[in-house]
C-alpha cells in the first residue's frame, strides 16, 4: 500500500513540475514574442526615437495672398525614467511657469485616462508652445535637467484679422482624438474648426522619426545604423481657398455691431467668395499659450462669436423664398407667366388675412416678384395644395411641394467643406398630419409660401438659391477650398446638380428679379453699368423683423451670387439690399467708388441694439 502511494506521489510531483515549467515557457513566449511590451521596453533602453514633426500646409486665398503660415515654437518633453533628481522650484523659475502648473502636468501625464499612450520610457509632453526667447533660457540650463528635451514645433500665424470662421484653428489633441486616430499622441495638434478641421489630413503631413543609440547609462552615442532606419517628415499640403480675403474683410466691416451673415458664391463653380458670420473674432486670439483662456472668453460671450451663422444659423428666408415658389408653381402648371392674381392690401380668404404693401393689382408673375407681392404667392400655394384633380390628396400635393424644395437644396445640409453645417427645416405632409391631426389644407400652411411659418434656411442655402437661379437651373455644391496642393478636389465640388425645373421657368424668375432692381423693392442695388438681379426679404420675427437680400450679377454670365441676412435689421431694403450691392460692386469692380465707400462707412457705423452688452 505504501509503495502504491509513493508511486502516485511521484507522478503528481512530476506533473506539477512540468506544469510550472510550461507556465514559465508560455509566459516567456508571451513577453518576448507574442507581446510587444517587453521588446518595446528593451528597445527604449537602447534607442531614443525622436519624432520629427512636419510643417503644416500654408493657406492662401484665391488671389494667392498668404492667409495662414507657420511660426516656430518649442515643446518641452520628458522621459520620466531618465529623471534622477528634479528640482521643481528651479524648473519653475527657468520656464517661468508656476510650480502648481508643472505638478499638474506631471500628474495628468501619468493618468492613462487622459493620456492613453503614456509610457515612462517614451517622450511625454510637459509644456507646449514655448516662445523662442523663453526656450533659449531653458536650453542654456538643460544640462541641469536630465530626462528633459526640447522639441521644435510650429504654431499657426495669420496675415489678416479676418476669416476666422473659415480658417479655423488648431489645438492640442483630446483623448477622443487620440482614440479615433492612432496617428496622434499626447501633445500633438489637430484642426479644431474651419478648414483646419475639414482638411486636417491634407494639412498635417506625416511625422518622421530619428532613431538614436544610447549606451547603458542612457547617453546618446549617435544615430542607429547611421540613420538607415530614420524616416523624414513629409510636409503638409497647402490649400488655396476660393475666398477673396478683401471681400471677406469688407463683409465683416459692414456687419460690425450687427448679428447676421453674408455669403457670396461664384455660380459657375460653386466657389465661396466670402462667408461672413457676425459677430466674429480675430483669429490671432486662438494662437499661443493663451488660446484656452481666449477660447473660454469667446464661449462665454453673449454675442456667440464662435457660432458660424452662415452655415449654422437657421432663419425664415422671408420673401427671398418666393422665387422658389414661382419656379415650383410654373413647373407644376399651377400658374403661367401671365397668370394674374389680385391683391387688395394682401391675401384675404374668409377670416384669414396675410398683409401686403401697396402696389398695382391684379398683377402677373414678373411684377409680383418685382414688388414682392404676398398675395400672389399665397394664392399659388392654395391652388397647388388644393388641386385635388392633379394630386388626389392634400398630403400628396404637400409632399410634391416638399420634393421640389429638397431638390433645390433646402431641408438638408448642402455639403460645404466646413464642419457643423445645419439643415434648416422644410415641412412635409407627415409633419402637418401630426401637428394638426390630419385636419389641414393649403390655408392652414399658407405662410410657407412667403418664407415664413415652419420654413427655415441657412444663409448659405439662400445664397445657393441665388446661384441656382443665376445658372438657370443647376448648382455646384458650395465649397471654400479651390485647390489642394498636388491633389484633386472631390467630385462633389465639381459636378453640377440639376434642379427638376425647366430653364424657361428660370428665365421668368430672372426677369422678375431684374425688375425688382430697376423699379421694385431692390432699387438700392441698381448699378448703371452692371445688370443686377435681386430679391428682398423681410422675415417676420418676435421682435423687429430680419432684413434679407438675395441676388446675383451680371444678369447674363453671372460672376457672383450673394445672400445677406441681418437679424432685427427691419425691411430688406434697410440693410440687406445696400450691403448686397456693396459686396457685388467690390467683387466685380475690384474696389468701391467714393460714393459706395461713403455708404459702406455709414452702414459700418450703424449699430443695432440687441439688449446685449455692447461690443
């Protein structure tokens, strides 16, 4: 019995030894072959991988004027395993940075939630954007701080004080940025707004690396294999914008002290010539070590200068929308150019009334556009929504109307190459069925025919409507980048998008818009040597009405389409029309006449009270 127990015990002990040996083998295999961690740590002792950051691409306007370029700056990085003894007070004095800031940076650096790529064997960013003069002081004392390194970088600098919403800015990457793209590590910069964001991959370039060899004490012995495995940084690609910076600066000047937007487009290409959002801010504010403080101040500003109203602001388009109604009614056969409707001070039907200003009555389509007659377009919508013989139901008629609006570029983002574009609102039958529980008709929704009610558009969409009419039936998706260095634009920004409306109907609307300038509501936009076409808009608001204008010039072979929207600016002729005229004159003639310059100064000096703290 005892011999049997000893025999069993021998096998048990032998099995345990084999198990332990196998466990060690598996662990060694995991550490040295399956896992990169062991190799990475071993390599970190022998090699120093020094990143080479590429220069970010420059940004130019359509005339080749430099808008954004790079300015040298320096980062302080640290390899924690190389620190023997750190005199925090001396470091604080040398860098001219509070000790509390340095301690917090070290704490955040080691927090893997904030810094997912943390390793004590690799470079970690301690401070960024150190000015050259401060870096020079630190460089002289660098021998006192083993484990600390100086990394040359570049920050953005701006030639002009305009175009902040288009140009955007760069800032340090967030944890979310690093998780989304492994290219980035803590301390890297990424585009946050504008084209810096939407063209980040083209602008950033590709990092390089220099591999240095270290001895057992961590001292640099030179390049590993004479630089055979080094990789040069690839500079970022430069961008040429469609923007005319002088036109942009004029637009920002005209909207000083006002909330609103100006968008100008070259109809034949879809290139955005200016995209103004007011109030705006100086792009220089978001550069350097004060970026965070300045960005916070802009966020807290009650005027909301960070909001790009040109693509994010959604407004009732007012009477500028009547042109889209005329095109829809013509294409659907609801009216012809000679169809006459009466206007006895507005649209009247039983107890329903939509007011209008004094003009001749009855009138046909062209004078209805020229005088911006509310009644004409109200009657058109009533006859379309109520045309049961044609559509069968009010829901079918409503969705037909809605399809035309979407086809024109409303209700969804157009797809401009800037982040944050909003869609606006175009209602459909389901929306009204839910709102009115299935009991509604053309009279219920009459206000949409004149750009009020539930309809909202962005200023970009209004400008694109002007470009579509200028082209007599098509548009190219608006875009702010004209050219990417050694690259081609996405076909989205070169292909024509046709509207399902015949060219002959556009010609009638063009006649109406021309008549509005020569003798209608847009007379202030008239220029003796340029055939301007325009349409005013006075959008009702809970407070004072919004002032809007949409137009293009010249009438034949148009070069510019423009939309102006000024919140609480009153009638379209008060701000919208004269601002639109100045933008067109500046672009088409290259400069403003003395008379136009005086008008520009007058508009610039006129402020609108919004009940906010004065800027």
